[in-house]
């Protein structure tokens, strides 16, 4: 056997987004959200955009992997994100807000709005001050911690923080996380992962030998695209922000020194130095951002990715 990597979102959606194999997604959701044995346990779901092998030219526009709704009408948005891009927190809030608002037509009433739950699997560390690999985010009252606004919940699994070995897996939730993180490096289904049956079935779906040529081509193309984007992001970090900061600091020092000198007093020098440093840093950072954007564009990077990486507006990037 040779398994696809679930961190590739083509594979992720094929494994968890098959209407004919909904029991895989139901088990996955119930265990990741700790619903097993509670009154929240999911019995059935509808996958609103079930898996279809994507067209190669459309791969870069793949954003949401799965959007499912259970019998209570709760929407679950599940995303596999491998690159930490600028503004990811705002993008997640945009996703759930859009899913929430789209439940209603103009003629309908607000009480009909149902809960939206976001689950993000991240192949990077997002919450640096939180040592736990799984985190749940709610809207709480600052003082009483009362959970009144219950319609938004966000769950994140940070895969780099999950370092358990097979013999350390404590429950089915651990097994699902282990599957997502490690299945792509495995050649056989370990004994520890053969129960429950839904995980075993997920391995069977992940077996490359059961995939069509079209699906494998899409999977490989997405893998190349992810690798290119990751390299582009690292390139931008390496050549852009460090150099931009240094350049901005140098420009700001010179501008500030000139302004302070012109005022002729120690107080004016300090004020001018601070103001000039800020101006110079901004000017230098934008100049470097434009330079990085040009290089990324030459490498064929997507406009959305370049915008998220450099902070530049899309209309500016299109003119480069």
C-alpha cells in the first residue's frame, strides 16, 4: 500500500468529503469535537460540496475543503491549511461569518440562523503561547466568562504540536489526528489504527492504488502547488521582511537625524528621529514588499498568495 498525504487538501477532501462514506466524516467530527456519548453526537450529515476531482487549472482556488450540515442545521467548515499566510485569523472569521449570513434569505427571520463551527487543521504553529495541540475558541463575557453568544465556535488542531507515537494514542481523537499528520508516510495500516472501522476505511480511501488517474494527477499537482507556495512564503520571509526592516531602520535613522538636526535641540532631535524612523521604516518596508511581490509574480505565485504574504493590495500587484 501507498497512502496519500491527508495534509494535501485534494486528499483531505476525498477522504472526508465522500457522500457515500459519510460515516468517516461523522466519526471524525464526533471525536475531534468531543461529541461522542453526549447529546451533541452527530447522527447524520449532508456534505454540501462533496468531493470531485478538481480541474488542474482550478486547484489554486481551493479554499474550503468540506462544508457539512447535520440534522440540527449546524454547519461545520473544515479546512486543511499547510502554510501560515498573513491575515489567516481574519480569513477564518470571514468564512464563518459568510456561512452564517448565507443561511438566510432577505425575507427570513434571524432566529432561523444556526450555529457555525470551524475546524482548522494547521501544519504550522499558530498559537505560540498555547502548548496544547487542540484548542477551542468561544465568545465569552470578559468578567463572568458566560457563554451567551453560542453561534460561533472555532477549533484548531496544530499538527506540529502533536508528537504522540502509536503506543501513546489515548483515544479515537488522537487516532484521527495521528492519521491526518502521518498517513502520508505510512505503507501499512498499523494494528493500533484498525479500530474503529471508520479509520480503517479512511486508510482504504487514502490508498493511492484505488485512485483514478485524474485524481492522482490533481493530487500531485496540488502537492507541487503547495510546495511552490511554501517556498514562495519562505522566500518572502527571508528576502523581504528582514531586509525591509533593516532598510527602513537605516532610512529612518537618516531622516530622523536630519529632522532632529534641523530643529537644533535635543528634544527636537529625539522627536524628529522617532518620526523619521517610523516614516523611513514604512517607506523601506513598502519598497521591499514591492520588490518581493515582483519576484513572487515572476515565479508564478498566485495574486491572492502574494497579497497575503506582502500585505499589498491586489490591484497594486496586478500592475507590477
